[in-house]
């Protein structure tokens, strides 16, 4: 059996170029030492030796020399790493990739973490977090205990989405759901709606809490403002409840539930928005076939990904002023599902 070729080292480069190993290190890290000036011809000899041998710097050794090696980790709490173009997380990844390429960083996708009770775990017996300079965390719900450990260990990370404190403030880039929902409520009130309902998924994630907070902040001017838990499966039952209470507009947290509610409304012989206005509170988390142009808002997912990389770079190199927490505005969408309440419609 032929022995594998020996890996070229900095010592080999130094011998070929006729310089010290320290000089090779300075050239590789593109450093200019105040006390040791490298002549241009010496630098050229080192670079020529590197090119001739195909030398590749050991990323671990390079990290020790320069503090970081320009590798950014990406970790998602979903059971499988998202890759489909219609996946909810895909735009986040596009933004992350775009900005990482712009600043000359490579991405390392942490896909080997075990799935426990339907969710991945960062910390396990073979976690490889330290291979990257820092990590971007994706997931509708991120484990607070793991955030607390990241804070305690001082590992550089940024969460995509607003996160509550976890043994200290959490760096994040999120969407301003509270303001977006509040603006939709105000729009409905201006259209004459006085009996509103918020249909929740019943989740406890910060993104759901922020949406509900935005509803509460602006719905106080309504005659009735209710919060119900609803899924696509119980759309007919929920519709019965809404019509019995004389509700004229429903703000729906889950896109699939909004689609099911629209179908149930039409089956009753009512129209949308004539019989019931339906507003969606974000993008579909799973592909849902529909031709309906819902009124609602879009989440700035690509921009959140881009800014997450920007914030993480500041955390890694120490240039960030304190813990960065950014909320980006959502874009309101004027669709076809918000109208003026029709007093002639029998909602019983």
C-alpha cells in the first residue's frame, strides 16, 4: 500500500524560500510587524513557494495566530436542515450566504447534531461548535438552556429572531412583529371593523408573543377583541365561533389556518372579505397551495440573514458595541382579503 503524501508544512515553505518560519507566518497572515519589515522580494519568494507546493494553511493553527479563521457556523433547531426553495428558512440562508460571501467568510452547516424529541441539540457528546469562529442560530423556538450555556461559555453567536434574556442578553436580528400586527389592526379599524379576533397557534415562542402583544396594543379601540387558538383542521369550528360572535375580521398567525378558514367561509356561502376579512401575520412556514392574495405582511427574511452575519462578525472580532439586538420592519401587503364590513351579511 502506498503511503499518503506528507502534508506540506510552514517549515517546508521556509526552507524552500530560504527564510525563517516566523517570516512565513507573517506572510500567510498578511501581517506587518512594526519591528520586522519583510522586503518585497522576500515576500515574493514565500508566495512563490506556497504556490509551487500547493500549501494550505492549517485552519486551527491559523486561528491561533489570527484569532479567527473566517468560518461561520449555521445551526438550525429543525429536525432536517432546510434546503428547498419553498422552505420557510430558505430566504434566511440566502441572506446568510450572500453576506458571508461579501465579507470573504465560509459557511459551516452543523448537520450532525442529534434530534431529541423532534428538535436538534447544539450541545452533545460530539458537538463541533468550536470548528467555527461563531454560529448563527435558526429555529422558530430556540432552547433557552442552550442560549444560557452559550452566554456562560462566551461563545460568539447570533440568533435569528428576537429572543428573551438567557442568563444575560441574547444577540439577535429579528422581525418587528409587534409593530406589523399593530399596523394591521389599525388598518382594519380604519376600514370600519369593530369586532376583531386573533387566531393563535398556541405557541410560546417569542415571535408568537410579539404578534399577540401587537394585537393587544391596538385592539383596545375595538368593540370586541378576542384571542382564540386555531389550526387548519378545526377551521369550520372556529368559523362557527367567529360568526356567532359577529366577528368581521380575523388576524391569523398561521398561514395554513388562514387558507383553511377562507375555504370554510366560502363553503358557507359567504365571501372573503365581504362575509369575513382575513389577515395573515407572516409568510407560510410550510408550502400551502392557494391562489388567494391575502392582506398581511412579509417577514424580511433575507435581510435578517444578511444582518445576522454582520452582527456575528462584530461579536467575533470584538468591534460590536455591547450586545446587538436588531428588529427589522416587516412589509405590509395590501391583498384582497380586507374589506369594509357589510352590515347586510347574516353571520349567524
